[in-house]
C-alpha cells in the first residue's frame, strides 16, 4: 500500500448515465404544482415567466393580505414572496403560512443584505432567502427540491451535464489538510482558475472540520483542538465534480445531526458578534471574552461561496454543496448572501 492510500482513499467516479443528471423541469413534469408569487417589484413578471416556463401553475398577488385570501381558496405547493411588501409585513405572511399551512415550503426574495434583518429570519425559522439577482435555474431547482424532497443529495442534481466526479474519504482529522490540497490541485488540472486558493481552502477546511467533529459528537475535542480518529465504519466524504464551465464540491457526513435552526442560530450568533465588534471599534470596549468561533464555518460558506445548499435528512445525512461558477463570481452585482436550506424530516 502506498503512503498516500495509507492515509485515505480517493475514488474516481464518472457519471455518464443520463438518469444521474439533474432532471430538467418541463411543463409535463411540474404542471401539477401550484406556486403563489407575492411580489410587487419590477421583477414580478419575469419571476412569473420563469415558473410558467418551468411548467408550474402560477398565481400572482402583490400583498400579504391578498396572498392569505388565495391560500384559503387554492392548494399551493410553494409560496415565493418578496420580503418587502407595500403596506404589509412579509414576515407576518410567513408566520401565517407556518401556523396554518406548515406543509407549504416558502422562498423569500430580496435585494437587501439579509444580515440587516437576520434576527427576524432566525426568529421565524426561515430557511430560504434568495438575494436578487438570482439565476432561473437556481430558483427552479430549489423550488423543485423543496416541493418534492426528491433528488436532494448529490452534485449531479445541482450541477448538470457532469463530465467527471471524484471522491475523497476522510476518517481522521489529520487527513483534512492534505485532502483539500489534492482537491484544489485537481480542480486546477481540470483547467479552472482558482482566483483565491486561500479562500477556497478556508471554506473547505471549516466545513470538513465541522463534518468530522460536530456530526460525530466530538465538539469538545474540536474546542480543545484535539486530533481525532473516527470509529470503525465512520467517515466523511468530499465529492468534487466538473461540468464544461463550472465545478462543485460537496461535503457529506452520514449522521444528519445538523438542522435548519442550528444553521440559523450559528449564523445569527456570528452576525451578532460582528455587530459587537463594530460597536467595540467605536467605543474601544474589550469584548474578547464575548467572541467565539461558533458558526464561522457556516458563515464562511454563506459569505464567500456563490451558489450553495445546506441539505439535511434528519438522522441520516448532511450535505453541504458549493457550486463555483467563474461568470457568477465575476458578477459584482451578486451579493453572495443568500440562504438555502433543504431539510427532509421524514425520518423523524
């Protein structure tokens, strides 16, 4: 056995089967689903067009009050609402849906920085907020998965037309650094330019550490910065794949201990700490003891990655998918602060 294989194993998987590629949404496939769009902004008509071209039945209204009336008369499979509605509070609408129609998933849209109202997102337990502008394929793919809870795992379901997929299996914390270096090297061999390798390494390192430690009940060991070896049959997989012009990375654990509220709580704590640091810089107050590393990994993905997803099947599997698109990353109009959590609780 070579020294490399003694540390960990790397698997090369080639996806050429059409059935493994992301399923395109056609009218014949999604015509059965009803979507309520609540929006008054200039993008409302284009949003309606996106969903209708995707095969959905679409109803449009411009206020939370009208949305509540439509919800009483039509069985909807998804609600897509602008955060700011004229004369209404979109969060009141979300709260109304959560209490009366808890089975209807919701996507909120905004052109604001979500950090400015994340306390409300956390309070209401909102899992999906897309910042404008967003891609047609992105919102339709998210909508399909929220409605059906099918094909939620796997890079092949988020990055169509895959050419090649590889996997590295991690069984000990000491393997993480080497694995990330190999992944970055392979991505560059594919012909992609990693503009900021340090940022990529930072994101993957935080996510892999969380998957190795937190998902296996080793939080105290992480706090003490202890190296760990996972038990027999325990491991974390890192998948990386490419299409013609994009590449993606997925980090998987097979415990499913993460949850929507844990993610929101972690992000909220980071935002609160950032606000505390901003105030301290003005007042010169010593806030050292109030600052922790909790939630930094998740917040890094949210802030530094482009298209990403937190995917959870409770007590079964957690997957964090990050899609890197050179064109997207060069688009300075994108805020990179969306929130996408797909949570399947059927195994409760």
